[in-house]
């Protein structure tokens, strides 16, 4: 019968119990030894010869003296679990944080990692005491924490380096949008949003002291002044900025209460500040001042050119009716391959002048008629030189949207 399924070993009762002075039958003896063999075969041997065939209930008892697991399928010691990332429970305090390990910690060991949900925003140097093992400093590298390095509700990850807990990261729950009122020191870093609408007209001289790397996008709802500071509030153009409703800007924390404006976009598209010429800018805030600073003439200025000025020659496509686009170029070329009409051009604007070079194809004998806007001396329509490959040049000047004065230079060789 062996074990009865509840852990109790039961021997075969046939011929049992035996009586002193009597002969034990072979049947009773063999049944007994068979039961013993079966029972022993279902036990787990201490030298590892047998393998468990079902889950082993421990009844609340421990496995002690366990070797350190090395394979993914191995059991692990409690010290191995605590030597990796563990969660902390019952977290309390802001600058003097206390917590309980899960499972409870018996000693600090170099390399242990812990994560916890911060109970509040720290105001300066901070310590952590786990399971009353002693308060240890929380640092960034070897430096003490600054105010705002740990933010209420954030998930912090720290590693024990043998002396202190080094803060590795902090995962803040950030909203997408938020609002904040302008103030002398506007606390955009502590605000639980990446995109903030700033209301009010109070001059802003600083932003709050938070850890370096925090980024905020601000949209200004009103007119106010951002006061430039070369250290704590670095702005484009190294000058204060007067905002307008709808202006947007991106700011990054440099730590220690210092912020830098990465970009500033005015709602009306106007530039912000002045970039010196030596830095690749114009040194100006208006187009006319920029041209003057860079010695670049404007289109409305009287200009004296000391070098040649030229435009591209646009090739016209040969067709029964040819329409030049005067917005494309002043000068054109055309190889004519049949009886054609040079229609009134598109984008005909008074003051434009130029020339059209007309070349006969290899056959020659091609003719050209003209649209009603083309006007010639004496009203006589010019004729083309009909020799194969002959070149004529039509020189023109646009008088108005309905008149083009022109003359033909024939057989140019």
C-alpha cells in the first residue's frame, strides 16, 4: 500500500502482525518488502538521485541553506532577490525618507537597487532609511540632491553603492497640458505638465529651481516681460523679451534655478532679438535695416552695379501656337519647325524688356505670325529669314498689359 496519499506510510496487512515463534510466509514477507521498496522509491533522495513528480507543499516552512541560483530555472536566495531591484513599501517623509523593504531587508549590500513612489517633493539634501537599518544619503553621483530632484508622486530608482544611495532616474507622471499664472518667479518646473499656458501680465524674472534637463513649452496668453539674465534666464538675442498673446517658447532647466530659452516663436512670425553679423545674423530687426547693415541693395533703391547682371535664357517649346511666360525670364530662345504664331505672352507687365532668338530648323522656310499685343515700327509685321538654320532676334519692350513694342534683327550672323 505504501503512502496513503496524505504522507502516511502504510504496510501491507496481509500476514501482519507476525507472531513470535511462528513461520512468516513468503507471501506476507514479499508483500511487506514490495511495499517498502515502493515507499522508498517515492521519496526524494538527498543525493539527487530522484526527481520530484509534483509540487512540494512546505506547510509554511523554509528551504534553508539554498545555493545561489545561476540558471534562469534555478531557485534563488532571498539575498539574490534583494540584491536586484526591490520595491519599497510604506514610504514616508520628504527629506528624511523611511520605507520598508519587500521582502524586509536585513542589511545594506553594495549593488542593491530599490524603487519607490515619492511621498513628497524634496527641499534639499535627502536621506533614505530602509527597515531601520540606518539613514543613508541619496545623491546624484556623489552630490547631494537639490530641491525638486525628487517630486511628489514620482517613481524614483536608487542603487546602494556601499556608502549612499545614488538616484539613477525619476519617472514623473506628466500631464500634456496645463495652465500657470505669471509671477516674478514662475514655477514651471514643478508644474505637472510639459505644455503650459501662461496667463497674466506680471514680469517674469526667474523660473523655479528644479533638476537639470526638465523641458517646458510655454504659450503666453497676455503681454508680459521676460527679463533677460545671462545666468538664470538666458534668452535669444541676449535681451529681455516682451511677449504677445499667442507667442510660444521652449525652455530647458540647467539646474540650480537656471533656465535657457531654446527657441521663441512670435505669433505674428516676426523675429526675436538681433543676431550679430559676426554670428551669421543681420544685426537688425527690419528688412531695410538688415539690407543696409549687410550692404545689400533693395529693389526700390537706386543701385549702381559694379559687376555684370544676367538672367537665364528660357527655351520656348515649338508648337503651332507659342506662348511665352514673361514671369519666367526676360530672354528666350526658339527653334521654329513650321508655320507658327507667337501669341500674346502670359504675365505681361509694363517695364519688362528682353529678346527672343528665333532659329530656323534644318529645313528652313518657316514663318511666324504674332498676337495682337505685338506692335512693330510702321505697323509692318516683320518676316523671318527663311534660310535653313538662319537666326533672327526679336527685341521687345513691354509698354503695358496690352502693348509690346518690338523690332526684328534679321539674319544675325
